[in-house]
C-alpha cells in the first residue's frame, strides 16, 4: 500500500531562490512510480492560485 507524502514548498521543495532542484523532481517521480501519492502544501496565507486575495 502506498503512502501519502505532503511536501512543504518553501525551503523544502524549492530553495529560497524559488528554484526546484532536479533531485526534488527525481524524488517525486520515483515516489509516484512506487505507488505513493505526492501532494504539495504550503503554510503561506492569503494565496490562492498564485494571487493574493
């Protein structure tokens, strides 16, 4: 049975220059290939689809 993986954006998935490293892309793809569900989450408030409310 696969696991549910929740990945924070800032400082975890992307660095502080908002760059997504190839290693993160590889890891997410491998997790999905192995039957895991991967979800991106954030603690940012007031954001919806990239726009402030």
